[in-house]
C-alpha cells in the first residue's frame, strides 16, 4: 500500500464565455481510494462533477466568464494494486473475453489497429501469448521511439508515430496499445499523475486486458508503474483530455505534482517490476 | 406506426475454429419494438446474446467449427418514431448537453473531427444552428460525394473520403457526422436495415443530438428515413460491424432484406421529411 | 519592363562541417534578365554555382566550417514578361503538349494529383477550359484556405491542406497546382522574391502550362504577379528549398527584400491582371 | 554479356478518343544496347517516339480511336553491365555528388524520405556507409514486407507500406529507395523487364548512387539482378508508368515476357551477387 498526494493548477485567460470539462480528478476505484480531495477555483465558480464515458471518468464541468480563471486540484489517494506474478498471467482467448472489454479491440482515432495487423503479427506473432508478450511490445516500442517533446501534435496517431519514430508519453501509449489490439488483446488508454516524472506533468500510459483483469503498462519507462495514479480511462487520448474547451480560452500556465507520502514505490522503472492492476 | 420485416443470411466457409460476433439483430427500444425474431444456424451451434458498447448493441456471439457455417436472422419490428417539426428543433448549447452524449463529440477512428474544425466552420459556421444546419450538412455531403461501390475500403476515414470525393453509405455517414462533431453537435453512427434500398444491403446512417434527443439523418438519400431499422449504434462503423471474425472464415454469400408490412413509409427520400427520432 | 532589386541574408550557426545548397539566386531567362548580382559570405568561403533539376535551378554549393556563417545575396533583374490577354489563352489538348512539360502532370511529394481527380472534376469540370479555368482554381483556393503562419509544416501536402483549410504561400501554390494537374493541365512550383510582400519573405507561387507557354499564378493574392521574381522551378517545394543542409546548422536569422526601381508594377493584386509569362 | 529478348502485348477497349503514353520500350544506354525492336499496333496507328523526364525515358505517344486497340512490343537487348566488387564501393560524401544526382535526394510522391529521417538513422545509422549499407536496406525491406498481390494500390506510398507491411514490387522499391534518400544516398526508381519473374510481369526495382555511378538493387529478390532490363527511370513509379491514359480506355489483357538467349544470368537471386551498374 502506498499513499500519494497529487495536484495540479491550470491557469487560463478566458476571452469569451467558455464551457470547460476538466478531467484532472483522480479515479476512485477498489484499488485506488481517494482519501481526500479539494477543488479551488479563482474566481469562485459553480461546477458539477459528472461521470462520462464507458469507464465513468469524473469530469468537473463548468462555465467560465471572460477574464482570468484558474482551477487548482489537490488529492490524496491510497494505492493498493493487485500484484501478480507475470509468468502466471495468460492472454484470454477471444471467446473468454467479457463483453464489456470487447470495444477495446476496436480501432480508435489515434489507434488504427486495423492497419497494423500484419506488423503486429510479424513482430510479435511468434512470442508466447501472455503478460510477457505485452511487456515485449513495451520493450519494442521503447527501443524504436525517441521521446522528443514537441515532435507530435494533437493529430498524431500511432501509425504516424511509427513512421516518424518519435513522440511523447501519449504517443508511446498509443503505439503499444494499438499493437495489443492488433493481436486481439483488449487495450485502453489511461491518463494520470505519476510519481517520479521529471519534469512533472500529466502522464499517459495504458492497460491491457490479460487473464481476468486490466494490467498497467508504461512504454516510456519514465515513471515506476506502482506510482501511477489514474485519472481518466478511454479508447485513446481523445477520451481523456485533461481539459476540453468549447469557447475561447488560452492556457497561460500549468503545474502538476505527485509525491509519495509512504516509501513503497520503486525508485526507478526497470521494465521488470511485477504485474500491477488497479482497475 | 409502421411494421417492418427484416432479415439476413450470412454464409461462411470456416477454415479454422473461429470466434464470431454478429451484430445483425435489431435494437429493441421504446420507438423500435421487436415483435418477433428468430435465429437459425446451420449447422446448429451454441450462442449467447450479449450487449456491448456504450449503447448496448445486441451481439450474437459464438464459436464455429471448421466447415460451412450460416446464420439466418429474421425479425419483425414496429417503428413508432418520435416525429418533430424541423424548425422547432434547436441545437443544445454545450453546457446543456447531458454527460452521456459528450463522448460523441470526440474524434474516432473514421471520424477525425479534430482535423475538420476549420472546414466545418467555413462551410457551416454562418448557418443558423438547429436541425436545418445538420440537414445542410447532409445536403453538402450528398452534393460533394459520389456514391461508388468499391471506391473505399475498411481503412477509409472521413478525411480520406473528403479528399477523394467518393464512397459508400458508411462513408457518407462518417463525413456528415464528423462535420457535426466539428461544430460541437454530438453525432454517432448507426447501422441498420433500410426499406427501399436497391440493391438490398445493410445500411449505414447517423444520428445527431439536437434539443433533447437523437435525430436520424441519412446523407445518401438512398432510403426513406422512416424506413430505417436500427441494428447497432456507435462512435463510427468500427463499433457496428455486422460481423467480427477472430479466426479464419470467408464470407461466401450474403443476402439482406427489409420489407414494410404496413403502408406508411415514404416512397422516396426527398430530404424534406419531418425530423425522426427512434433512440 | 520593370527593374527590381532583390536580396537576402541568411545567418547560420554551424555546429559540424556542413554541406549547403542555397537556391536563392534569381533565374536568368529571356524574360527575367540578371543585370547584376553579388554574393558575400562571412567568413569567406569557396563555392560553386551549379545548375540542378529539370529546369536548371542555379544553386550555390559550399561546405561551411564550424562557427557562424552568413550568406548575403543581392541582385538586380529586369522583368520583361510576355503579356497576353486571358480570353485568348486556351488549354492545350494532351496530344499537343510538348514532351518536356509532360512530367508536370505527374503527382509529386506535396501534390498528390492522383488523389484529386474526382474533386477537380466535380469543382472545375464544367468550367470552360483555358486561362480562366486556372484563374477559377486560384479563386477557389483563395476562398477556401486561410493564410495562417505556422499552420503547416514541411510534411504538409496539398491533400492535408485541403482538409485543414489553412496554410502558407507554398501550401496555396501546392493546392492550386495539384488541382491543375488533376485536370491534365501541366503545373509546377516556383519559388521567388515578390515586390510588395508584407512582411518580406521568400514567396511560393506556381505556373500552369496553357497554349504554348507557362503562365504565372499566385493563389495567395499577397503580391502583384508582375512583381514576382523567379528563383527556383520544380515539381513542388521539395525541388526549390532556399537552403538544403546536410550536416548540422541552425538558421539564426534571415532577411529578404524586393524593391521595384521603376514604377510599373501593379500596386495591389486584384486577380484580374493580364496573363504573364516569364519562363 | 547476355542477350535478352523482351516483349509485351497490351490490349485495350477504347470508348472515347484517347491519348496514350506508353513507356514499355527498353532504354538504350552504354550498358544496355538495343539490338532490334519492333512495335505492332492493331489497328495500325500513327505514333511518335519521344524522350521525357530527367533521364529521357523513351515514350511511344499516340492517339487511339474508339474501338479495340492493341500494342505489341518486342525487342532484343545486349546487357553488358559494369560489374564491381561490393566491398570496394563507397558512398559519396554529399559535397562529391554531381549536381545531376542531387534531385534524387528529394522526397517524391511515393517516397516521403523527409518523414523517415529518424527511422533510417535508427535502423541504418550505425552500419558502415557503402554498397553493403544499401544491401542491408534491401535485406531489411525484404524481411519486413510480405509480397502480396493486390495489397496496395496506386495511392500507396512508402510510409503506407511500412505501416501495413505488405506490397508488390513497386512498393518494395519505394520503401528501400526512400530509406536511401533519408540517409542522403541518391536513389531512383527503375521500371523494367526481368528474366525469371514468375508470373511474368513488368517489374519495379531501384538504383542507388554510390561512388561514381548508379547501382541496381531489387529488394524483392524475385529475379536475378543481372537479368533486369531497364525501361523507365524516375523519381518513383509516378515517372515510369507503363501506360498513361488521358481519355477513356480499359486494359482488357496484358502479357509480358523476358527470356535470356545466352546462358549468363544467375538462376536464382541470393542477395549476394556482385554489384551491377547499367546506367
């Protein structure tokens, strides 16, 4: 069990009345329990918290007036992940997959798995199915992509990134999860906070459905997996934007933080940690 | 009220044990009531009916052995659509949209609405919001695209189709619904049966969320909207494939039918029918 | 006849020995006569002037050492374009096209004319062939695209720009010339200096082959056509980069200028100037 | 020295007066000498033979009337390639490249080398420059792509093929030559006849400029390199289509043949043959 404090501050210049959806609040699940959380808005503003999407992401929804607007969020969560031994984790056969995970085999905006069937088959078809095959996908992704800030934009999909061989965390997650889907392994995107990320920022990683549950993976190796705190879950980053803006607002400044209050989290990701599930 | 009998027969050659998901059974909703339905499989085969996806599409799920396999489906439905007068139907402002429709503003595999913000703004930004604006999108799509069988394939997205200016029903639906999303109008794909389609086939159309409900649109003008029978609903055609095949099977032959048993359905689509909602 | 003085200064930081190709020297043709020109390099550097490509672009070629390096170029040219009356200019039939212009019907990196046959046919197929049809393509391009600095990058092709509906001068040229090729009108890219451009910069425009010669067009309407001074000519911008760098060098600063010394050039482009040919 | 007889017959249904460019006649160069050639047209038709493009491809140009039209071509060529020992062949440094090969470093329609700089660097940047590096590119391409008839179409570019991992001969050539360009090795597409191709067809391969000349490579390994007979040379397949059709004509039937009359040609390609240059 570990206790993690996370937070962010987002400061906007609003130039016309704007409808905001913020997806920065952490998820509250069996394995990730929210002990305390707090929103502060300057100026004060009415808001609602709603659940949206297939996984019920918690969205802070509000309408901001013209002027400066900032949202500050702070939470403390307890992580008690299900920890399993990788060699014991098999891939489920397609007939065994529960119906609620089947949509995560479909291609999505940034994850055109339909285009990568042959590539996935050629690169990973000979590897024994199971947790280690998804780990091999992460290794492959990590080896082939350079992490380069600014190398991609909001239009870049997994196929684009595979061609240009560079991206940021969301691109690493998109590439790896798309390869999973192309092998008939359900996979989905997770946005979150991450202990040990340098520089601190929101993070993007993914889950693959193996055996009977969702396991966390991070192809960037930039943060230990047991320090990942889930915010949103979806088919790809399009479902988990930290802010959706309908109107006219400019992000002036953003800070993100995540600190462990206990001392349980792996200091450095090695790619060899145990299998972790928090869904 | 109209009564429609629909059906299909799908005949496969299965060359390895194969897991099938069939999405050919009609939806059962307040406005589309299933009076009777029947599945026949040759050879007989165990199957389950499951609901998947955000809208609970009814899936027939089974494992077929090597050999010939055919599925025959037949159903009778009563359509009692909500019928509204187009000029009375407004677009909902973003803050008014219920949280369950918000995911239908996100881009998806075949509907890259994030890339079309400027095109949609330039072509439709000056048109008064409301039902008539979505109708204008359908007119625009119909005027710009040629319906050409075989001109697209399973990889073709709305942007591809806008460039090549040709497609089939699913492409017309993708283009029009993507333009809706780019204008912040929630929109989603619907697969179905259609009275009057020539040659008979499965059909693809779409829904836009206006006022307080989902309205049906069909940019192909190939079938009257009051003769559309819903099968699956999703973000785009990736969520509503009539058959998903994991294994090795070849479609040898397919027939699809839809006949009206009453005499209420518009003979020819004109683009000027009243607004119809069956969701 | 008009006399124009053009020039540029390009200042680099070279961090490894670097091979440069500069395509900034003006073309010397029957209709564009170089009266005087001068290169200055700091530090002094050996260089050769070579002709490359189908149209013999004049390239300054050199190897720069590590350190600061700047190239200054200054030239005076006399423009005596062939001026024709637009209604008298027909499109050549395909059998009449001289063999040397046929390659300019082929698609190229940024001009995928093979993908736009149907779009071009639907939008321009009913317009009478001739100079006025190419002018109509320029009007159409100008109306549909926004000129937005930074909206495209070195990967953006005509099809990309048609989808996103924004670009800079090279994108406007690519879109319009691609549409010409899709209608079987040979068309090619021209880089140059332009009198009256604000802010001053290198410019990109295009030529279409009509009747028996190449005519200049500029879909941006940012500079009068009779003030366009040709540098490079090619299939698209890939053939006319002002600098090609093999090694490691960063552009620190660039200035470009073009002033008329006579008083013959149209003050403002209107789209209705006479037809001009300088090839 | 080997003597090869090649030929083709192309039979069309012409439904409107049509302008044809046929690029099926073999090139006549120092190393590939045309001993005899013959064109037969049914019905008889006037034609011209013209040279087009940067490398002077020999084009048969004609206008066909409505009705059936067939072109039969037959030629005998003597191949006396320059044969070199691979380890002696270096890559030229950029400053040493003659100006006429520089355009073959530019990206083209099907060869977006600008998008593959990082991939090429990561995969081949550590390999010693020279003939063997291009051979390694061919091996890599051959290992990663499946040869699948019908898997690509006239729009498929090198980047598309790298994603989908399947293609035909022109796609193999596009991928390999694009990787060369991305490493600053000039490379170009060659269409031709090939002894030993099964089934017989036109073939597509490529040349890379190394040392002081162009060397032939074939990433498909479907035919021995010393049995390749050049037809057209260009930036990519867009410059070397065997038939360009402006009008309305349908190819009904096509046969292609290539037989060796001597007995000098390697029976099976192994990837280890000596370096061959015929340009």
